[in-house]
């Protein structure tokens, strides 16, 4: 299972805070990986397993080796960094509330996403998303009359079980999907949008003479 972007940000921030200190004890990089994974990422370990978190931490340090040789951090410095991250997240949430009051759901959710990426553990961001979804009128599905396309009547169940309606798109990026978007029938690589890995815009195609925009990874109707 791929980790989400906020989870990868959590690893990146934890490495930045602690890697210089652990690198300087016996064991070097291996010690840094062990102490970061085992001492600061319990939630990810419970979700993904200890070896998976060790690999993720090691991969991040391999990609950012300067973190190991950076100056040691003090508790005060780490507290100040976290306070700054929380402040950025809070600013994004304040802006999200402004857009929510203006009935602009896309902008609201985009800012909630930015807040989570600024400080993933600052709030229960899914709670904000659930509250927003509960107040949104569903989108009218695309009219496929005159095309050779059909929407799936139901979505297959798979682990984990998001189930219909579509909750988000992409197994890693988890982009929000407005209520009412459905899946076009077809032999797509992913059984459901929540498991899709084709989350980039270039993987969207116009079908039925340019009337329907479809994700080629899972068949999500993006029209």
C-alpha cells in the first residue's frame, strides 16, 4: 500500500527534525532510520508495518542526504519549527473557512489539503472534509445520451472498501471528487477510483467525440 502525501510529509518533517541528531550516534544513517521510525512514527508503523516505515524513512534520507549532516537540533528549535508549521496550517484553514462561507467547495477543499500538507498532525483534517461533504448538493451525472458509454450501476468492492459513491481519486494523492461523479464502464487498470494510480491530468482523455472526460486509470467521469 502506498503512503499518502500527508504521511510522506510527516516522514519528511520528522527526518528534518531528528536525523542530524541520530546520525551522530553510533550507527550513523542506520541508527537515524531506526530511531526515527521506531521512536516518532508509531501511527504509520501500526498502519503499514515496521519494515515499511523503515524503508520509507531510509528512502527519504537517501534522497535528502544533507539532512544527516545538518547541524543538530535542540528541543526549542523543533518546537519552533512545529509552531511555524501549525501556524501555516491554521492560516490555510482560516482561508478555507472564508471560501466555505462563500459556497466555494473546490477552493475550500484545496485549502484544507494545503493545511494538511503544512502540518499533517495539526488537526483531524478528514473531519473538516466530512463536514463539507455533508453539506454539498450532489452533482448531476454526465448525460451520456448519444454516446456508446455507460456509467457503472455499482462499483466493485475491494480492500479497503470505500464503496459508492466515489470518495476520492488516487491511491496516493487522494484528490477530492465532487459528490455525483461516477465511473464509466470499461476494462480499466484500477477497479475503483480510490485505488487509481493515474492521477495526473495528462492521463485524462476526452471520449465520445470530446463530450466526456475520463480517467484512463479507473474510468472516473471527470466531465
